[in-house]
């Protein structure tokens, strides 16, 4: 029977929203959002409600009803109805979305400062993040939508009807470091090109990363060939970051690759590679080399960017099939993958630069994570409401990520679904005694230690009695 007014299905919202409150989410929204009319009243509480619903698993406006059950009203004040939150989102204009972007970046900075979980990359060792570099990854994804009432929906590069979400993530390593956090986001029309608006987004991402990590930490921006252009590259360089961007195989790039001597190639650790213990070298089909290269040399001199062209080559996948069919070639046929880099060769030599650039795929995991949580749908027919929804989804993603980092080391890089299952969607019973609220949690919960550690660090410390 659905008759218990004291039960709550997501006890993990208590420490998670306590952490958000300490980082000033409500205050930031009240300060920077100026949504007009009564729809924009109490913007801080409405933003906090939307983020809370996403943390609890909501992926549509109607799902915000998950906040209105049992004893939730005894734990949280001013829980808004889904219809009120939907009206709030539909009142947004593009300017208000940009204001919400400012809230998201400032909230991430405050969250990292309060939780003290985003170290600089200078103390880390080579791995996912190279020594001396924090990584900013930029890529876009198409969020599928259905129906013909969605403003801006269209068929994107993958022939799926949807809206295009452009994201930038920051990755660092070291003790207490979380997984990737989102430092910039932008929703665009479904038929847009990948590079549209990338210049401003890259600039915003590098600026946020600099403020988060400090000026002493070097930043490397990784992008694929869709962003190989003057806008995005120069925006990264103007912010003081280095770039590592895949290039298109145009005549200049082919000529540079052809100039590499035969003895300039080095075998690398790759799929099915074997390490020769006697020589310490990899026996592999993949090889890398580099050559000096100037990007955008065909443009005006002010647009020229000197750097390195790092090339990886592997045998053509079809070579063995052609050989079996009696169509063997007179010489080896290679497939080349090249990217342009301005990273310091002392910190990233040829092999390290190639390995680092291949790690760009980590942003695909963030895309998948978002689509498995708050970004499973873009719930409104109004484009600006969906754009605001994307920013709120990024805020919820970062909040959940850092909450997991505080809870336990093995949850620092867990997916949102895992964190929700272990820390958030935890049932409890609310009880009141002597005007004090107590929440009773399940006995023997497997992640009790992690949950206790989270609420201990997220809640305000007890006040010291003064004489």
C-alpha cells in the first residue's frame, strides 16, 4: 500500500544537495539569472530543484515529480511541481542560457574548492593525463529527438534526427582527482556543422580550466578533425593552452608525411603488440613518426601556427584480403593517422604525444553517461528550454561526479548510473524526535561506509560552542 508519509526513495539527495548548497548553487543562480515575470521568481530554488531531480534520475520535466513523495517535504523546502519547473525553462532566452553557463562554470569552481578534489596535473605521471598537462577534450554528439514540434531538430552527420550538443571536458589525474568534469557546453541545431560555435566554446573551456587549475598548470586541448580550423585552434592558443588536433589528409599533409625517412618510424604499443624483453622494444604493426609542420600555411601569416605533425601508420586492413585473392601489392600499403600538436616535445615526445591523443575518446564516455541519465531526452519543444536543460545536466553530472569522489576512491570515476545506484537511490525513513530530524537507512547497506563519508564531508561541520 502506498500509504507511508515518512519514506524517501533517494536518501542520497541529502548529502549531495548539502554539497551543492555549500558550493552556493542557489546563490549563484539568484545572482546571475534574470528570467523575467513570475516564471523566473526564486530562480535559485528552481535551479536546485531541477538539478536535484536529475541527480535522482529524472530525464524529463514530468520526471521531476520524483521529488514530491513521502517525507521529501520534511527534508527539503519549496519542492516545485513539474509544471512550474517546465514554465521556468520555457521562459529562457539565449541570453538566459548564457547566464546559466556562467552559473555552471562558477559552481564548478566553487564545488572544486569546497570539496578540494581537482588537483593540478603537474604532479601526475604519464597515464591518462601526461606529466605536466591537464586535458581539455572537445567533441559533439547528436541527441536523438522524436516528433515534429522540437525547435531546431534536424538530421545531423550521423543521419539521426536530433539536436547537436557540443561539450568540453577536463581530465586530470592524481590523488583524489575525479573523472572527467564538464567545463563548457552548448546546444545547437541538429543540422549544424561540428565546428560551428567551437571557437567561443573552446575559449570558455580553457578559461574555466585555467581558473580551476591555476596558471602554473599546462593545458592541452584535444580535438578531432572536425575542429581543425583557425577558430578553435587559435581560441585554445589565445587562452594559453596547447593543442592536439587531428588533421585532414590534404595535399600539404600528404607531402609532409612523404618527407619522413624510412628510418624515422618507431614501433609503439598498439593492439596485439608484444614487448621484447631483451631489447625493451615493442614488436608491433603500428609505427609513429613526426615532422615539423605549420598549420594554416595557406592563410595569412597571422593565422600560421608552427608545431609538429605526428603520424601513426598501420598496415591497410584490406592488404591481407587482397593478398589471399592473388592481388598482392608490390610494396607495403599503409593507413596514416596524423594530428597537429603544439605540445612541448620535452613533456610529450612522439610516442607519448600519440598515446595521449588517442585518449581523446574519453569524451565519448561522457556523452554516453549523459545520454544514460539526464540527457536521455531533450524534454521541451522550445529550443532555449532544451539548451538550459543541457547546462543543468552538466551541473548535475559534475555534482554527482565530485560527490562520488568524496565518498570513496573506487567511485571517483564511476558512471552516473553506478553512483546513483550506490549512493543516491537509497531508501530511508524520516523520523522526528525533540525537533530533530533523523533519517533511518537500510541495515547492512553494502556502501554504508561510502555514504557516511560523503555526508560527513558534505554537511557543514558542527558549530563550536562559544563561552
